[in-house]
C-alpha cells in the first residue's frame, strides 16, 4: 500500500505503539465511533517511525494521526478527535 506514508492517505492512518496510553485512548474512541482506520505500530515498522519523525520535525510522537484530507492530529484529545470525525 503506497499511501501508508503519505500526507493524503486513502483512509485514516494512526501511527502508534502498544504501550502508549494516548494511543490506546484514541484507538478505543475511534473503535467506539466505528471509524475505519489503519494502525501502524512504529515500534515494529521502521518506515512508519521515520515518517512520524518527519511529520513531527524529528520527534517520535504518538499517536500521530493522518487523515485523507491531509489533516494531522498529534497526541489529540478525545474532544479534538470527536471534532475532527464529526
């Protein structure tokens, strides 16, 4: 899938880790809302980790969520996620 590391993917992509509390909260919220997204574990995906660092000026910050419209949310609150998907 060529758009995994794109600023305009065909679906929502969340770059996360399994141990991140904010990632777990964001996934739980998106799942509860029935939002279709792809989760990339940056601990296992080197390209995903590099992409996150590129998007965040060298910082490995998760969750980093990229939307098909080109919007990026980094460590978003539940309120920010709700507003974006509404």
